[in-house]
């Protein structure tokens, strides 16, 4: 197997997923602050 292609591929995929997840959570926290307390569905 060609490990010089496999390892960077895995790093690219999982690194991209980690960056996307972090950006998604950051955006969710920012938007959650804008929701009025009476409209919030979940406590936490």
C-alpha cells in the first residue's frame, strides 16, 4: 500500500472534519445567544 498517499489523505479528511465541527459549534454558540429566552427549547 502507498502510505505516502494514505496517511495524508486520512489527515486531510479528519482534519477537515475537525475544523468543520469546530466552526459549526462556534457558529451555533453565537447564534444561540441571539434567541430570546422564552423561545429556547432546551435548557443548558
